[in-house]
C-alpha cells in the first residue's frame, strides 16, 4: 500500500511540475487533495486503520517479548517502556499522529 501511495504521489507531482496549465491547475489539484483529506469517510478510514495498527502492534509486542525475553538491549526496552507510559498517561485519547481512538 505504501508503494502504491508513493507512486500516485509521484505521478501527481510529475504532472503538476510538467504541466503547461500552470498555477491554475496546481491550485485545482491542491483543492481536490484538501477536499479528499477532509472527507469524513476518509478520516474515519484512516482512524480505523490507525486503531487496527495499534491493536496489531500490541499483540505483536506481547508475542515478540515472550519469544525474545531478556535478549533485548536495555536501551530498546527503556524506549518501549517510556512510550507505553506516555500513552497510558495520555489516556489513549490521542497519539502523536493526531488520530483518535474511536
């Protein structure tokens, strides 16, 4: 999925830079992109994907920690603990990416 989005962004950028329509077409594309990102359905899908990703990451964390045990370097373990503590102090209401737990 990441590669597909990167490709689409590259095509759009190439079109904007290569077009002879100029600033007018650029502003039209910019407005369309803004409308797309502000669409409630798109925002809900992004929040749902973020929530699913957090759930999957939590399951993966437990699975990996059971298998790896004490073999993880202390610096990595401390970083994970600090991130989990910050998340729990925040009440899980909002993460660094601006999505909410819905």
